[in-house]
C-alpha cells in the first residue's frame, strides 16, 4: 500500500510557525480533508506535500520514497513527485483550449499524440465536458473551469490528488452539486485525495477522515461521525456543527467520564467529558444548538432560563435562552414565548473540556 506519511512537519516564517509539528498518515484510496479556519496552515501543508513549498523541519514519505527530509536535506521538486493539484484559482492557461489545457501534462510527460488524444477524451468525459474540448477558458462558466482544472489534474493518473478549496469560487447550489460529483469521480478512480477546505459541511459530506487543524497543529483526526459526535477538543466541538460554548465551573469527574459543572447562576448541569481529570476551576461546556430541548427528556438536566426573541430562518427558528448573563443559542422547530421558561439538556449532549492552553 502506498501511504503518505508526514512526520513532525514544520514550516517556519521568521519566528511564526505556519505549520507546527504535523504528524499524519494518509491511506491509499482515502479521501482525507484538512479542515480549519483561514490561516490555520492547510495550504502550507498541501504545498509541502506537492513540493511547491519547502518545510523547515520534518519529513514526508510516499510509499518507500522520501519526498522531503530535513535531516538528510532531501527535497524532491514537484515534477519528481508527480501529484495532481487543483487550486482555488484554477490557474488554466487562457490562450490554450480546454483539450490543450488538459493535455499539457501528458505532453510534458512525452506521451504520444494518439494516447494523449484518448486520455484527454476520457478525462473530459469524466468531468462531463466532452463537447467543450475546443473552447477556451474565457468561454466557460466558473463551474466548467473548475471541472477543466480537475480533468487536468487527473488526466495523467496521479498517485495522489491534492485539492485546495477547489469549490470555493462556485455559488452555493453549484457547490453542492460539485461536491457529490467530485466525490463520485474520486471513488470511481480510487484516487488517494487530500482535500483542503474551511467549510465544515463540505468536509462532513465528502471525507473518509477529517483532520481538524488550528494554529498550525492537528487538533483531532477521525471519521466525520467521530469528529461530530465525539469531539476531543473544544475547538472541534464548536467549529464543526452549530454549538454553544459556555464558561462554567466544575466539576467532579467520575471514571465513567461523567461530571457535574455549575453555570454562573449556580444551576448545576450533569455532563460528560473526554478529559481524564477536570480541575475545580473554570471549564468550557459545549452543547449543540439543536440538542437543547424545550420539552422534558429522560436523563436530562432541567434548567430555568429566560427566552429572548426568535428569528425565523425558513426551515427552523433560532432563539436565545439566557441563564444569568450567559446566552444559549437554540435551534427549534417551534419558538418559545419570550420570558421565563425551561430547557432540558441530555447529559451526553453536554460536553465539558478543561480550560484551553
Ligand atoms: N509566504 C509567507 N510568508 C509569511 N507567512 C506566511 C506565508 N505563507 C503563509 N503564511 C502564514 O502561515 C499561516 C498559514 O497559512 P496558510 O497555510 O495559507 O493557511 P490556510 O490555507 O489554512 O488559510 C498564516 O498565518 C499565513 O499568514
Ligand atoms: Mg489556504
């Protein structure tokens, strides 16, 4: 199996670290997504893998090939790595037709004209652009240009496909279609793919595994289900999905992972924690907006709150429930009357983390 392995990968700019000791293994055939806010080091990581940027420390191996190793001063240029790359700006050659854009990488690899023609036709077929072969990039929509960029990246059958926010220039509806379509192509070709995005929906919908990144570091690595259901860090709990993040005081931890924390008006909440031990001081409680109920639930904490005004958002309402000076955001099918009321919070939906370093 050809695995990609990053070991202690670090990229320093002056004293700042764009990526800071990343360790990661990507399995063959896997769709792995680097997810995190702007500036967290996603593109730097991808460029390091592509060979477009030289890290300061660590190593990158692909199967038994060493692509980069700071200790032995090894650094293979992008053409020696031979990976398919698609950037946010599609970077098509404006003076070349669609088929010439797609065929350029084959020409550079000295593949004969007949074989080239066949492969270009196959790639354009795959991205559903067969009839557009003779057009120029300026005569295509954003979505079509994006598909040309993808055809160009897969036409030479790269062992690894690197995609940096390739859908971010498309409008919302087109983006959703492109997501499904891209995932289908990836599966059909069995392409090992590393996908970069700051869009949590995209990451959840497309990935086999997600790497949640923050400030140049990996915060959590897991399947979409694991990241969503069992966040190991307050950042993954709140960056993915719509969640409240509240400062609380707490808490006695039991071996089972259960704990009790106190809201700032003294009300107690039974919760769970991934931390082995919580101190008595300030903690962070996270709870998803749609997990807060306005009707009694079994195994739930009942809390007295003050409901604020609701906003109507088409398929649901958003409403705020205040506990002392803390505002909890709720996602509801039906809004509650403004003023005093009650909410219920299941223990397993209230997740407590220690104070952030
Ligand atoms: N050429 C550069 N010089 C200095 N700092 C850089 C350079 N490129 C990126 N950075 C910094 O590295 C960090 C990570 O950048 P980047 O990998 O582009 O983030 P992302 O793709 O997650 O938005 C940012 O703080 C960015 O400002
Ligand atoms: Mg980026």
